[in-house]
């Protein structure tokens, strides 16, 4: 890898060559997206005023590659001192277009992005989910569906060994459902495992599919931001389960507690 785990000089001008794509090592049968929030996106108006915001970008889970996160951080910084328009709106539009073209070219896959200067909705992606740490015991609803979340997700970066923390969202419907202890044991088994965020989401999705044979399934791993970027892979079995607050690039909701 070009940047991860290494000392890298800060770029002084727009440089798409900083971006690095990594092959996916774990595949899933799921539909879904990798959702990224970059909280340090910035560029300049032509009068020198900095326009600061959040860049939300998404691409499909079936893409052959993922973006390496440090390369994305360095790439976004390469836009920090670039003049992109006379107005804030022109800067936003230009930033989105440049980032979309550069990242799509690097991945060889279509990317959607949106540059926000304010939150667009105060709804929470965790609305309707019972927090595992507080629900004792929990039961499925009348449709045999569990909707639970936990802030206990903890893994390691496979390159640097640095800890990654996050929130796991699970919606599962079927005759066989995990118990509270099953989920806590799964979290204990994951703790300290070295794996990229996207691979964790894929493995969890496959685990629930194989063990419980659900009618429908959604798994999302909302990782705590590191280096100003959070990665939130989302996997689901039916399009009706798609959590639009996460996957719709035009919506920016409040970050969850651990993000």
C-alpha cells in the first residue's frame, strides 16, 4: 500500500494519483453499499474564503475494489487550497463533480457523492432499533423480526493494528433468531480481529445467513471516524430493507453516538 502505515507528505495541489484502490478480499451475496463520511472536506471560493463541510460518498458493495482510507484523506486534502467558484454553491457542485470523477476512475466503478455544509435531516439511522446493551431480554415482534443495535463492535486495522470501534445494526426476520447472548458472543469473537470494515460487514452478513437461514436480513457496521473519515458498510437481502438515511447520498443525518 502506498500510504497506510507510512509517513506521507501533505499534498499542495489537486492530485488524484494519491487515491489507491484495494481489491475486496471477502465477497457477500448481499446487496448494499459502502458509505463514507469525510468530515474534513474543504475547498476555497475564488475570494479565498474556505468552504468547509462533509463529503458523503457511496458505491455498491459489488465493486471489485474499495478505496484505501488514508489515500482518500490525502486526496481530499489536495483539494483544500483549490479555488472552485465564486459562490458556496459553485464550490459544492465543483467539489462533488471532481471527487466523483476522480474516485470513480480510481475504483473503476461509479461513485455518488454530495458535499454538505449542514445536516439535511435530524432523523437517526438507529430509530426503531433496540440497543443491545439496554434491552434485557429482547423479543422479536409479531412478524418474527429483530431490530437491534450495539455499540460494542470492535476490530483492528489489518495493516496498522490500530483499533476500530463501531456500532452494529441488525434487522433479521425468520423462524430461527439469535439470542442476546449469541450476539454478545459474536462481538467477543470479533474483538481484536484484524479486518477491513467492509470485510467485517460481509462476514457478519454471511454468518447470519448461514446460521439462522433468515427470510430477510440487514447488517450495517457504522464505524467510528478515524482520521476524519468514517466507513459504514451496509448489506441487505432485499431492496425494501435499504436504510436510505445511510445509502441515499443526498441525505446527511446526525452521526450515531459512536461516530
